[in-house]
């Protein structure tokens, strides 16, 4: 592992030393695992209402074109979003040469698929294996790889997730429904303005011979953050 990577890597023993000022909060916050909108103390309903009210006001005064808003929303939902990352992961699963390139130079490998731009200039891919599980957080704010994952989910930006992911990563993963064996190393990576991470999850068993297009259906957003796992072949669309 290069020195650049190790500067951003945290193991479970040094979390308390590397992240000053963090504390263990919101242990009892719930999660909506089915919808992936994990509630870490956020005020999503109230904020949603405020956004809608502001949007209506701007449209009413003629400051914003509703069609322009629709284009922006569509861009982040279909062109700049988790499906981009899913294509990267699926190609890495299906193409060993691309996988090696991704792990060696993620920025270039991802750019070769056309996924570049703001918040994706400097990327590092982290491979989950039988021995290691990687998880990404931004302890200071909400640095996130927009080019491959779109906009960050609300829980990713919440203070409880940002602190607890460092202090109690296994506990957080348990709340997300991800069980990491005690003998598996858990690495927490701190995303920054300089470097953003994409987790390369383990390829699900039983997918031998699958095409990249078919494998793409198994990749979830959370599996590329490390707070989730890919779908099983049985869960894939027919």
C-alpha cells in the first residue's frame, strides 16, 4: 500500500487517536434498511418541506425554470449516479485486466468509461476480500465521489454516521445489516477533498460466466461505500 493511501486509512485501534473531537453518538438511531435511507438523526422530512417551499417560491418569482430543474434531477438520477459506479464494479468483476487497472489507478480507469468531473478528480479503489472489508466515511463534511455515486445519501452526511463510523465501525455496519466476521480486518477510510474512494465489493458467488451487464444488476450503492453488500444472484432481475 502506498504512503498516500495509508495517510487516509484508519484501523480499529487508532480511531480515537486519529479523529480528535469525535464521539459516540446516536447509538439508538434507527435505520430503514429496505429503503436505504438510514436515519442517523437527520431531519429529512422537515428539510424536504423547506426545499419544496423554496423551489415553489423561486419558480413563482421566475428565478428558476422548472424544466431546468427536471434536467438537473434527471442528470443526477440517471447520468451521474450509482449506476455509473455499478458499471465500474461490474466491469472490474468481469475483466481482470480492468480490475488490476482500477486498483492501480482508479482515476484513469474510471475516466476511461467516461465518468469524470467534479468530486471525482482523484479516485482510489478499495477491494473487499475474504480477509478485508473496507468502509468509507468523511469525518469532516461529506466528501463523496459524485462522478460514480451521484449525490451522497442523507445518512452519509449526518454527524452521527461521521463519528460512529470511526469509533464503532462494526456497530454501524451491524445496524446496516452487514455482519463482518471478527477475524476479518475492517478498514475505515476518510474521504477528503483531495481523495475520494470507491469500494470494490466482493463478487457474489454463483455468478461465474455472467456478463458485465448482468453483474451490474447486483451492485448496490451501499456496497460501493462499504455499508452494504451486493445483491445475491437470486435477487437479480430476470
